[in-house]
C-alpha cells in the first residue's frame, strides 16, 4: 500500500547538517510517509549517511545519482514518489515535529491541493525546540488566482525577496502538494532560483490552497550558501525565472498578475544587470542575452500601472541603448527608482 506522503530531500555537500534534517523528519508525529533521500553525487560522506538511515528505517529510500543540481535531484525524487502528497525539504534545514501532521490534517479537512505553513529563519548553531507546543494557527483559504496574488503581497511580518516577492509563497519547501499538481511540471534543471521558475505553475495547477500561520519550518541561514556568497553570473537566473512568470501570466490572460510580475521582473533585471556589469569581468555576452528578455515588452511597460512615466521613459531609453539610460539615470537615486 502506498504511503500518504512522499518527502523528498536533495542531498549535496551537507554532511554537517544532514543528521539534524533527517532526524527532524523521522521524528514526525505523522508516520505514514516515505522519505526519499537523493544523494546528488555529494563529494563528502552524505551518501554513507543516507545509506545508514535506510538501514535503520524502512521508510527511507536512497537514490544515488550523478551530480546534476538541486532541480535534478528534486525531479529524480518526484519520478519515484508514491505518496498521495509531496513534501520538499532542503537538507540543511529542519522542521517541527508536527509539521506534516498539521499540514495533512488541513489538507484532509479542507480538501486542499496545497497547504502552506509559515517558516522562521534560524542561525546555524541556534537552538530550536522542534518538540515545542504548537498552538492552533490562523487558517485561510485561497483559490489559485488568489494564491498567485500572494506572491506579491507584503506586510510587516513577511520576508520579502529582493524582487519584492513574499518568500512564504515563493519557496517550495514549506508546503505539501497533491502529487497530481506536479503532472506536467518539473523543476528547471541547470538553473538556480529553482523555486521561482516553478511555484506559479504549481499554484495555478491547484483549485484550493490553504495557509496556516504556524511556524513549522526552520530555514537555516548558512554563510556559504549561494545567496550569501560573492556575486556570480548564475544569479542572473533569477531574472530569467521572473520573465518566465511574466510570460506565463500573459499566456493565461491574467492582466493584474501580469503587471505585478512585470514590475517584479524589471526591478530584478536592473538590480542584477548593473551588479553583474560592475562586479564581473567578461560578462558582456551574458548581459547582451539578458537584455534580449526585454524584447517585445514595450506594450507591457507602457500599460503597466505600477510604473511612473519617468520610469517608463528610463526603461525605453535602456531598450534603445543602455548608454543612453546611464546618461539619464543616476543609479543610486535615478529616474527609474522614483
């Protein structure tokens, strides 16, 4: 008989974090799950640690594969998952002992396709009691379009990305999903910012999304993570992910979402374009390719209610020639940012 839940954990070079992550999963008060550990060609002892857990607990399955990146590892887990629901946990994070009990009970009670919980950022060596009491949190329900609007919602309690998006809704790891949601949807391999590429498709594929306010996921802040190290050309992937979202909303004819996504994309475009230009040598080709994502978007720009006319003129100048834009705009307090 298939398990109720498949939990997929991609594993790469996290020897110091893996035990805490896996132990928090195996200690869940909800027991009917399979844990799929995907060893993505990790060069440390992670593979042996995964095998050790599989010997101790029949719920643990291990996939050993050639290194292909986080998306490739998640996809490998999705391809073999048998649960009615899917959970995705990052191997350097950990979770509250009742996380999946609470999420699955809400899924059952409300017939939800996706259930979302809050998370909390924690430091590497910070003590967190994963067995602490968990009070009933607020519960709110959304249609797929309402949930997509939450990507752009801001309040004082939200963690906001540098694209102006709400992290709680952008990331994939604080949620459970009906397995059917992933039919025809897979993570974009060879890219970073994996969650940005897929989350709008998963939310759109759902009929009902439930959000609970409990902080059940502990998001570990690592100083050597991709986003906490020096700028690299791979960071441009975020621009491509947000442009993909713009095109997606255009395709499904959601004008308000399209305008919001275009604003997010354009803010991220300029931020990353000038970081790459100023901090990376030999980035000219990549920046030329990045600029091509603006092609054909003049109408989207002119019709967007979230830009002032000065901002629109600045972007049009950039489309014509970035040198003209730089002559018009002071990057620190320029026309585009007004």
